[in-house]
C-alpha cells in the first residue's frame, strides 16, 4: 500500500482515538499522545514541503496548513487540528492519485510490449530479449501475440489491432510491405516481420516519452497560479497575524477566541483547491487524449488549442487520401459505335496504358497499373520504353506504339482535334482531376509519324469521405475560418476545397510560402496548422498549434508538431479541439468553484463565527471536488461525426 495512503489511515485512527478514546475506556492521559501521533502522521508531508519552500525563500499552502494545525492545538482544539491534517493529507493523496491515474494510463502502454521475441535465423528460431534485437532481424509473430518492435511485414497476412498506438477502433489488415508498430496486437494470421527500429527507438517508446514530457510542461494558467500562490500564501499569513494582533492589542479582545478565529481564516483562505484545479484537469485531458492516439506535447498546447479560431489544412494526405487513383477511363467518342463496343474499347485503353506505365515509377503510372490489376487485367511486357520527364511515356505494347502523357507530350503531332482535347483536359482539371491522354503513334520515322488519339484516363487524389463532416464539425466548435494551403495547382485545389466546404484556398505554394500564409493568418486569430509533418514541418512549427497527422513512426512529425495524431484519421482534428475546449471549461469551473468557496468561507469565518471543523471540511472538501471534476476528463468522448 502507498506510504501516503497509510499515513492518511494512521492519522484518521489516531485522531479518533484521541477524540473518543475515553468513551472507549482508554485512559484520558493517552489522548495528547494520540493527537501527537496524528499530527506526526498527518503533518510529515506538509512539514517537509513547507520547509523546502522556506529554504527557497517562498511560502506555500503546506506551511499554512501546518501553522493552522499547530495554532488549533495551542488554543486547546487539538481534535480540529488533527482533523485538518487528516483531510489535508487525504486531499493530497487524492491529488496524487488523480495525477498518477492520468500518468498510468500512458505508462501502462509499455506493458503492451513483450519482453521477448521469436527471432528466425535460417531455419532456426530462438526466443531472445527484445533489447538484443537488431535492425534487419526477422521475427515471427504468432496469432494473439504483441508486435515486439517497429518493423514491416515480410511474409504472411493478418489483422493487427493498433488501438494502443493510433487509437483506431477497428483492426487493420496487414500484408507484406505494410508497417507494424511495437505494442500492437496481431489478431489472427501468422506474420513474419523485419525489424526496422531498435526497441528503445520504437513508436511506443517515443509515445510514452512524449507524454511524460508533456506532463512536465505546465499550462500557462498553472504556471500563473503557482507563482501567485507564493504571494497569496504570504498574504494569508500576514492577514492572519493582523487578525490576531489588531483585535487583541488595539481592541482588548480575548486572546483565545481571537486566535481561534484567525486560525479558521488561515485554513479557509488557503488556495489548495485553486492550485490543484488546473494540473488535475490538464493532466487528465492529456491522458485521455493519449489513450486515443492524440499526443499533446504539453499543457500549454492544450490551452492554445482551446482558443483556435482558424484552421489551415494541407491538402495532399490530409484532406485527401494522398494516393492517386483512376477515376475515369474515357475513349474519344466516335459516332455510331454501339455501347457494348465502347465498353470494350475502354477496357482496351486501360490495358494498353497499363502496359506502358508498368515501366514507370511515377505515382500516376502506379495508379493506372493498380486500376488494371484491380480489374484483373494482365500487364503486358512493353518494349522500347521512352520517358520524357514531366510530360509522358511511350512504348511498344503487342506491336503497337502507345503514348501516355499530357498535352505537351503530343505537341509535335498535328491534329484537328487539338482544341477539343484541350477543352476536355481543362474540364478534368476543373473537376480536381489530372487527365492523361492516350494515343497510338503511327509511322516509323518521327518526322512522318502521326497520332491516333484513343482516349483519356483521369487520375485524382480522392477527397477523404469524412473531410466535409470534419470541416462542418470544426465550425460547430467555433472555428471561424477553414483554410487550405497546398503546393498543388489552383484548379485542383479549388475543386477539393469545394467538395470539403473550405472557405479559403492558397495554392501553388512552396514550403516557405506556406510559412508566409500561416504568419498572415496568425494576425487574424489563433491558428492551427494540420499537415503530414514532413514537407509541412516549417508551417507546423510556425503555427500557434501545429498538428501532425498519421505520425505513427514518423520522426519528423513527432519532433516538429505541438500535437501529434498517431493515426491517419481526420476525425482526430475536431476531437483535439473539442477535448481542449472541454478541458478549458473544466479548469474554469474548478477555478470559479474554488474561489467562490474561499470567499464564502472567509466571510463566514469573519462575520458568522464559522467553527474550525466546518471550515476544514469546506476547504478540503472543495479540494477533493475539483480533483474529481478534473478526473472526469479521462472519460471524455466526442459525439461521432
């Protein structure tokens, strides 16, 4: 059992024996000794902290409580003094439990990581401690086992529960080449994986380290209260001294009731609830967020996020999936052809283009090949492959010279269809798509060759299905402007912004241009920047609150952003703001309640002869209540979009 909890129990026992021992048949002479024991067990913690504060030249609430308890004993109210120390030590123990609970919510993640891993070398497998694993080791992960270190799947398929790292509620399908994170759970299939990081460098280890640092970085309100506490506590001591000296020396009041009233005022005026109200709430909010895959790097960023008025999104990989896919396969219309023949020509067009693009590493080429494979088309081997950077490619597929590219790629070929082709390509751009023209080159000599245009293949980075709802939710949370900043062209950016309901678009931006836009936005209000944490790093660092998305395993994101969303789920953005706003509300509730209790108790002590036991219960009870109110944030849930 914890030492502090034992001291609380001992203080209660000695207090009861001192106050009611005679009724239990114990000798009355024992009561002072029981009270002395209660003072010792209940006051040792406050005495140590108060002495340390005095050595630093400051005064804190611990010293106030010790002085009040000693004062109560001096005027023959030892029971009330013991009760004060009991409730004070109880509230302190509850405070520590509240803080420790939020910490343990994160530290428990380390228990998810196994101590040993099954390493395979050749045909032999051996259980080894995870600290002995090296980058490149092949590990066997059986169904129901935790992933020991970060790595990639080298063989096998399975579903992996990543909730402990990314907060995703559903298991994720894994296949060769997919990333794995330490501490996640392999559910069904057997996997072989290749370690890519050492145990101490895993995403899980970084997660715990980040949260521990965050808990040490105090919110602005908390830092202010801790500074104000020193002056406030000194003021209470001086005020208490005045309450004793003035009535006794100048008005001739009796010493004992005067001193008793002053001790009551000292107790009820102590700022215990005020001081604990902020850290209990902030740390609970940080713990609740981390359990759902959202990492705040400190209480200051939690406070800043609550006041965000402008949200700036990167486009690629944030509002969009970040992976281009084929959206349209369209042949050049030829009047008179039946519908079934047109469908066959579309299939042929995609099959020919995929044969050419199979040799290219461009993202658009990969999207075309992926679409052909999705339709179970064979990828033909191409010959005489040629590439013109930024324009297109050509190759021979089944004896036909096929070219795939933009309009500039076909500039050397005369065509009466040129004007119509430009209109079609512009229409695709206006719809947020990138159009690729497919044509067949006819003729051996380049000077005499002609082109027969076969059709278009449109490729687009698809808008995330949840993006419009996320933008709408941000407005419900009080965000006044939602902005997109992107390096993409203005037509594509405008099309995506329209689908998402974005207010303002800044396109064709280099990283330094994004920083300039963020600086301008900050002049209009507190600004949050949402990006992928790599190419958006300068803008993330410039914003009032930088939020990196999908940062599991991404070192740059963890280092740069103020808030890290471990998963790739866009819903984490409104969750971040909603939790921050809720935490701010709870802090304000606690501060208002604690201050109101202090004012009421002081007035009661000065004007209505409030008894010390009632003052003790009121003061320490308010401290316990603000702790419990802050702890409610651990269970925060945002309504689904």
